[in-house]
C-alpha cells in the first residue's frame, strides 16, 4: 500500500467523522482558513469546537498531502489543539493560517 493511497483513506475517514457545518447564528464561529498552497476556505464551526476539529477539517481537504502543519491565528500566534475556538478568542469570526512545518 503506497503513502498516497493511505493518505486518501485517512482523508476520507476524516470527512465521515467531521460534523456537519452549523447554520449561522449565536454559538458559531466563521473561520477563513489560509492553506499551504495560498488558497483559502471559509467554514463555520461551533464556537465550542476545539482547534483540533479545525485541524481535522484541514486534513480532510484535497490540498492536504500529508504535510506536517500548525494552525495559527492572525496576528501570528500558535493555537493549542485542545482549546476551544471561543477560548482562543476566534469567535465570532477570524482568519487562521495553516503553516507547513518541517
């Protein structure tokens, strides 16, 4: 089994696990995620969702090719995976950057 196939299996598993995007309203956070290739994607999450949920979402995208990355908020500050979006100060909307790490 090659790495590309394994990556696709992982991505598909994440897609099935990720919660449906919530409707706009109180208790939601709209994130604009800047990706590795310069593209961006916007998505709503519950404000109580963890930063790890955003990481999982990024890993479910076709742009993710298995590279290691960290999420940071603008202005640049790392985000802790176990913290909620609200606790990280990202609610009600923010820009998050997925930066490839070595």
